[in-house]
C-alpha cells in the first residue's frame, strides 16, 4: 500500500502579506514578469500559492484570450441588430444559442484539444469530446450530436501512425459511450501538422427556449454545489498550460503526460441526465462546467458574472487523491464535473436528484454580499481576490502584426506553370490518383469507428456533406451542421481563405436542404509572438467577420488555439468554421449521391482556372503557391437559397458541393456514395483539365428528375445562379466524354483502399 502523502502547510493570505519577498515560481507557471507584478499590484501583496495557481491558469493564452481579444472584438463591431436577434446567447457564454423556431433553441460550439491529443492521443481526444459536451450541457441543453474536425501530419509519417489511431479511438470511445451520434467533421493530412495535430471537437444540443441557462452566481446566500466526479491530480495545469506554449520538437512530448486529463464517459452520461432533470425541475440558478482551469475557472467566472462575491471551502471538495494542496485542488482539470448555484430552499431537492442518478454532489460554498472571491482551507484563507481580475480582466496584448516578406514570393509561385495532364488517358489516371489520395479518399476507416445513428434521430451523417439531426419528432424539424477549412487557401490569403472556409461550410449545409443560420469557429494558429502569425490571425478574423456580415448569419462563439507549432515551425493557419442550418422537416433533406437512374446531372455555379492551393497541386506536385479561388459571398447566398428552396419543394434528388478536388472528385463521390454511375459531358468552352480539377467556389452538383430538368434550369437562372446540364445518372461506370470510362469497381477500390492500407483494420 502506498502511504498517504503528507500535506504541507498552506500558504495563507496572512502569511503572504507577512512574507512579501518569498520567491515564487511564476515563470515556471507561464506568467511573465510584468504579469506577476500586476497581480501583486491588484492584491497589494504577493499572491498565495493558491492565488498564483489561479491567476496563472486563468491568465494563460487558452483561458484569457490575451493575444486575441483586440482582434476578436471585430466580431461584435460587424454584428448587425438583425443578426443579434437570431441569438439567445452569444460570444462570451459557454456556447452560442440560436432560436430555430417552434419554441426550440439549438446551442453549438467547437473547441480545440490539440496539444493534449499529441501528448496522449486517446485521452486527449476523448476529454476534448467530454469538455465540449459539458459546455453544451451548461447552457441547459441536451447534447444531440458531435463532430470532429481532425488534422494530422503526412498520412504515411510514423508519428501520424502513432497519433491518428489513438485520436480516432478516443473520439469514438467517448462519444459512443455517451450515446451521441458523430455526424460530421474532417480528416486532413499535411506536412504542416507534423508534430502538432489539430483535434477540434464540436457538439450540438437542443432545448426549449425557456430552458436556457447561463453561467453566473446570483443571490446572496445561494449555495455553490460541486457535482459529478471527484477531483484528482490528473490534468493539473492541463489544457490551460499545454495550449499556451509551443512544443519543443522532442517528438513525443512525454514530459507533458501528467498534465493530460483522464475521462470517464459513463460518469458523464449519468451527469447529462442528472443535469437535465435538475434544469427541468427549476433547481438551478446558474451553472458552469469544469473544463480548462477547473475550479479556478468555475468559481471565478461564476462570481465575476454574478452580483456579489463568493466563499468556497476547499475542505468540502470531494477528492480522489490524498495530500492535495489548495493550488492543486483549484488547478485540477479532472473531468465530468459541474458547478451549480442553487437557492437554499432547493438544496435538498437538488441533492435528491443527484442521489437518484448516483451523482456525487457537495455544497462547497455560497454567494456572499461582498465583491471578493474568498477560498478557505483547513479554516484559513488561502484566496482573497476580486474575481473579475482572475476571470475577465486579465492581460490584453497588442502583439506586433506584420505581413512577412515571404508572402509575396508565396503568391508569386503560381501553379500555372505546373505540368498538366491533357490526354484522355492521363486525365482518367489523374482522377483515380486524386480519388485515392489521403485527403480525398473515403473516410470510412475513421467514421466506421463512430456510432453515427444512435438515438435514432440522425437523418444524414458522413459521407454526407452535412450532418442532419432531427430535434422534434412530432414535426420533423431538424438541424444541419458542417465544418470546413482549406488551410492552404488561408496560408495564401488569410482574409479570403477564411471566407472560403465559411462559404464551403455554408454551402455544405445548404446542399443538405437546410437554411444556414449561425456560425461557430475554432481558430488554430501558431505562436502569437510571431508577427506574421498575428497577421494571419487578424486577417482571418476580419475575413470571417466580414463574411458573416455579408451572409447575414452571426458568429455565436468559438475558440482560439495559439502556439500550434513545433520549435519555430507553425502549422498552416487553420480557422475551422462550423455552420449550423435549420430544416423544417428532415424527411426533405437531400442526399449527396447519384441514386436515380435517368436523373439529370446539373452543375451550378461558375468554373474558372483556379488551382492555387488546390488539392491537385498538393497531391500531384507537392505545391503551395499562387492565389486561392475568388470568393463571391452574394453568389454563395443565391446558391444556398436556391438549394434550400428546391429541397423544400422536393425538386432535388441529390446534391453535393464542389470543393476539394474539383468537379472530378464531386463526380467520384456522388457515384460511389449513391451507388450509381453517370454519363456526363464537361462544360463547353473549358479546358477539360480545368473543368475537372479547378476548385472555384460557389458550385454544387445536383440531380433532378428528367421531367423537372428544364424547369429547374429556368428556376436557377431566375435566382441568379448559372447552371449547365452535364448528363444523366445510370450505369455501373463514371463515363466522362472523351475519357475512357471508369468502372465503379475500379473507382471504389481506389477510393476505399488508402486508409486501411496505411493504418490497418479499424478493428485491430
């Protein structure tokens, strides 16, 4: 038996005041000299060990947004009153909430768990899912679906073989145990993510409008109840520290292992049901999940957003490790915990619900009539701070922003000079080569490890363009969600690249038949101390905000993830954009494949010679340079409106966006997903190579019944959307005029064989 650890005496407020010169390890905790000096100025003394721990995690880049705040305020400046009217909760809350009609509200958010997932892939990814689910729970909603935008180094790299299987297993293991369908996401491979994968997790929840809950501690005398799992030593300085520093390039990051949280999805599943019953019984005044920074975050944010102070007794916190210090208790990021503000007269009923669900619940403090957050331990005060200085008034940096001189050379390196296939047989071979490439091949190896249809309300999931989930069984009302980002476009032009990511996610939602309604984002970038990275970031924020204003849909919240780099090599700038859409009846959703023999294939939108940052340039030539495709948000809006209206009228028999890999890849995927071939003729007046592989934005491939084709083309023209008839669905091959036909069996072998060959059986 391991003997109990002897707990050292606490560093009390009284002792801190009496020992102003006592050295403190603030630099080791990530604080700069001036930040530490400011803490001393705020308190009028040196901080206690516990206070130092709280400030260090809450003032970390991950929690305080200290380098991004000055840029993120642009979202508020560009949000119109009409856009605000759609939101019930927005930026600054645990997750954004939008009214979707018929008394229903939907909340959604995407966040990062990048660095923990590199250190310990399974637990890093699993707890990333758990954390975003609790953000949705904290708004009063039932989580109904998750999605996972993932990015890794080269598919054949040894480190990708280490990281990817664990990440996929962690995402699936946690989500499957919660009974949440995984309905979307991305898997992208690129040298830019070698040593720094991106593991972003999105969750969507639904609720009645009146069930909305917010994070604040209000009402003097109200009790603070910690419920869920016990607090342990796992995750000390976890995501708040890991996400606020650069990896050293050592390859494994094993020295960070103790900082990675450990998840228990079964505890979280019970916690979900417990929370929902507490909400429905009206027993909760305010609520906050415990994610990054643990109790430090929950207590300071609740108190800061409330109308009084707060007293917390750490002796009441249920622990699963002995000898924990106050700093460790406050910094622990142990998973599956929530903190609620409860009226004294409701405490007994609150506890009864928790007992019903076998959920540990403990009163750890109360709301006070002061303006201080006071925390005691063993009868002595170890924290006495103004809560807003911890939670909301941290440092604000105006980092240098400078466009690097290398950007001009990058843009000047156009793909126009790259050799292009011209002969019909060469074009055929290129289609197969592209279909088998890691970024375009089937994701079934990944998605087959996820339960996409649990709970029975999933109408569409991968490989569909957007996940579609029913929220009201009586009416069929549902939501669609998609995430997208071509980081190569962003590297070439951050402003345009962010808008192209927005446009693609918007288009993917529209192709499902839904009306885009709101945006969330996860902004993954390198070190904010690099002026060029801050230029990329500021331009991407401006592009996204201006794009949302042009489309009339609000950014409801999101996440900033900096320090995504190894040594001095930053990742490709990757602002992942999630778009939520609303569909009146999921039975009217549009599938993304060719399914009806004799249906007419129509290409909507305009194609130009736009190969900068394209998948073709990347796969065939390893090239990145030139300019990304032009973006026309008004055209995207017209296309989206046409698709949603035609879907509602039952006109579309299939719909698939045209993006990565161009028209060639859209034809491949539509044929294989739907199980039917097609005979098509490329648009007149275009070079066949450009027609097949250009990645011009604002395009979709749709099918309509032959009897509706002429009327649909007229309808498209009247809507201001160019359309051209390509051919007809049918047969067992993809036949493109002048090219040798490609049997679906050959096409499927190329498309489905890549990931299993790289990573083995998904059941190994």
